[in-house]
């Protein structure tokens, strides 16, 4: 019995993915729930498990093909040794020429070149599927193709279509032999789209300040061993900046808001996105209700997200939402940067590396560990005064960490 392997629901607002990698080939035996194919979306990667034990009878899409939710990726012959026939994707690549006197060609039940709905409609109306040209992903025949055939006049006169305008010749690249062309991943394409969207749809402005990290570093040095022994996680800087950002967002709620048409939505909760580096690029999982978490809980959450990002184990739920974002370019050595908003958020805080710098303290030049911080904000909603005061509030909380413990 053939069992269809379908593209599962991919999450809210995501309708298509790219076939990233097949873990098995046609004819291989598989176990139930064994991961067969990796799908890449613009947010996460998803393993699609086998719906049954048996062997792979057919593979409808090759690596790099786009697929939509509900489409059949292939079929599993439950309990069988697998089909030896060529995959539907290969068969679809070289269709036989239609002949005028050929009988009506019906679609086989397991034919992945045609969707189940289109196949049923074609059978009921005796439509020759061999005469149809699929308009779906990968050239699949969909319901609209069958309807178009049924609605076509009885004696159509095929008018020659106007040739498309010739593409401007790009010419050979002079160094093509020394270059490599690689298709962008869905995640990278989505990042590019969102960055362009942020630049085009928001009035971006960035303001800067510097933070003396001495007190937090001394606190970490004094209590890190006891903290790690009790909580099982190191005391890092990110938990302090999350707590400091929450305090600043409480004082300046418009930075925790978003613009929705002609309305402003003020959010009375603090879901803080933390940018982490994954195997396929930068992702931003969200720490939910960060204001309710202790420093230890924040460190555990961020650490867990970082580990799962590196192993492609983040889920769509981990990445959805967020009212404000923090990104730390300092771990890569960045001295200063202007982070870009994560729409529809209104603000993003950029952390940077810590460098010993000469500064003036009480009339004396002293060497202190200084970090530059940056706030990029949407000037449509946030004025410069609030943005500057927001950074000052963050600076005060970090330079005097007792404020975070005493909530003052």
C-alpha cells in the first residue's frame, strides 16, 4: 500500500518551503517516524518524518525545489521493498509528446505529477491529463489546470502568443572560472527582505552611549562560581542587559509598541528577542515575559536558545512575536554598529565588545572597561529625547546593578 509523504503545516503565515536535503533515496527502506527530508523555510528548518515503515517508492521533488503545504513529496510503499520505477520528478521532466489520436490518458492513483483533487476532477470529466501543462510547483497539475481545460471552447483557435521581450544580455563573467554561484537559502532571502522592508517602511535613527562595565564584571567575578554551582549556568552579561532593557521599556513604553496603520499598539508585556547565530545565519528567538524571570532563568533560556540554534532545533513558536530585540555584536569583536529594526518592532538595542579605555572620573584619567551601546528606533513613534533617555536608563542599570535587584 502506497502512503503519501506530504509537506506538513509550516507555521503561521508560511505556505512554502525549499527541499533542503533528502536523507534517503528511492528504493531505500525506512522506519516509521524516521526523518526523510529536510525542508528549509524563511525562519526554521523542519524534518519531515516517514508516515509508515517500508521503502521509498517515489520522490516527487529534488533538493532545491520549492514545495507548498499539503503537496506530496513522495510515496512510501508500506512494508514493501520499494518501487524501481523512475521518480515522478524525472518522468515529468521528459513528457511524451501528445498524439492527436491518442486515447484519453488517466492519472494513476499514486502519480505525484497531479494533485489528488485535480486527479479526481479529471477522472470525473474524462480530461486527458496528458494534454495538460501543470502550473503548480515543480510543474504539477493542479485543479485550476483541469478547470481551464474544461472551460476551453470546443473548437479553440490557437493564436500565436507574442514573444516575450528579449532579456538584456548579461554577457559572460570575466572571472567565471574562479567564481562559485550558490543559491541563497530561504532564511538568507527572508533576512534580506526584512532588512530592506525595515529600511523602506520605517524612519530609522540610531543613538549611542557608553557603559562602564566595571561593576557588573566585579559582580560576576565575585559570585559566578556560587551562581553556577546553584543554578547550573554561568552568569553572563545578556541577563543584565535584558533586565536593564525591561526597566527602560517600562519607563518609555512607546519603544515597546508598534504602529498598526493609523493606530499605535502599546504592549504591556515584555517578550525580548535575543539575536543568536545559528548554522544558517542569524535568528532571533524570543524570551517570553522576560520581566518575570530571574537572572538565572534568563541565562538558562538564552543558553538553551543558542544551543538549539546551532543544531537547527528552534521551532517557529520560539521565533514568533517579540516586542523588542537585543543583538550582541561584541561576541564577534564589533566595536560599534547601527543595528536594524526587526519589524514591526520599534526599537533594537545593540551591544558591543568591552575595551579598556581612558575616561575621566572625578577629575582623574582612569582606565575602565567600556562598552558602546546603540539604540536604533523608529522615529515615527519615538522622539530623540525618549531614545536618549532610554539608553541612559540602560546605562544606569548596568553601571549600578543593585538597581536591578532593588527595582529602583
